[in-house]
C-alpha cells in the first residue's frame, strides 16, 4: 500500500497569500504571522514536494511552473476546507445586513469580504446598495443602511479610515482630451470629488467646461472612453479602460481622499459589526 502524503493547509494558505499579496511581507501581515514563519512554511513545503515553489529575485517572488500548479490546487483545497469549517461551526445567526458602497470602489472592496462573511454566516442575508457618498451618508443617518463605505476628502470623526489615496486625472488610453482648453471635465453631479476638483482647476486658473449632466457613472465612462473628457479618480481605483494622465504639470495636483467605513456599535447591530470587521480584515490595500 502506498504511503499517504498530506499537504499542510497552513503552508498552502501562506503560498496563496504570497501570490495574492505580491510580497512575503504583505502576506505575513494578512495572515498575522511573522515573515520568518511564512518563509519556513514555504521551505518545508518545497522540501516535502521536492520542487521549487517560488523563483526568488531582487524584484520579488514569482511562482515557478510547479508553484503555479500548486496554487491552482491550493485554492480549491482551501476553499473546501473553509466552507466545511464555516458550515460546521457557524453561529446560529439569522438576519439581514444593509451595506452601502460607492460604485467606483465596490468591485475591489466588497466581493472578497462578502464571500468570507457569507461562508461563516450562511443564514445572514446581505443587501447591497451602490450610491454616491452623499446618498450613502444620508441613508446611514436615516437608518436605512447598517454600514457604509465612503470616499471622502474629510471623513467624519465616527468613521474608520481604511485607506487614503491621491486623486489623479484619468482619461482613455493615449487620449488627448486633457490638452484641450477649456478642459472638458466630467463627473456625476453628486460625486464626492467634484467640488474639490473644480476648486483645484479654479485655483490654477485652468479654464474648464462640464460636459456631462448625470448622476449615472456610465455616462461619464462613455464620454471618457470616447476621449471627450477627463475625470478625477482615486489612484488605486482606475479601471483598465482608463489610464492616469501623464500631464507633466499641465493640470493641477489634486488632494488625497480617504476610503472610510461607518458602522454602528456591536450592541446596535452585531451582524453589521461582524461584517464591518470582515471588510477591515480583507482590505485590498493591505
């Protein structure tokens, strides 16, 4: 009978974390481990499999072909392990949590946290709303939303700031709209970045014209894609269909804005407080 060999799930989790985080240091922070502990796990795994999992260079760690295959299997094994653990140990919570998030950050900040949360709390229903920060704050104040993510220049004192990024000028790839004067600018009417961007243009004596009158981001996306306007976005949230404009000082520098989390206390809504913790722990900026 052949000897049974078992892969260590903790080591596999570390390998996947390194690939997802990009560096061993960030992976260690995500897993709440020391860098030396993760390094030792990888070395033991490589020794057990008799193969090299990562190519090490001054530029960082990159999976070898064998490492890529291992990561493929590791993701499946970890997902099944985590699902089984969550289902068998999930507290008997039932209820609904109303979460709000601006559309420009929802794809990067919400899915991973929701996936992990619903795995651990399968009987809780999460209802997601995407609105502007202005609308989300109003809904939170009314009690319509249990917790919200916002993008703000100056978050309120009761917010938890998760990340701060500079605003940048963006446009279609290779576009020339940024060179025109008056500058064709577009943003939603209730965009949190609109006024601060216009203030920066006015302070720099840059003539501008607003060419979209809408509360729908898709209208702005359409005009930007056609190279008919520029827009202001968070530097780490620029979608693949646009690029940061290398304007070489022709446009004013924009301030930094924060991604903030508003949540009630544990006693107000324990389910919302738990979801908030998942959002914090699965912060993509880590």
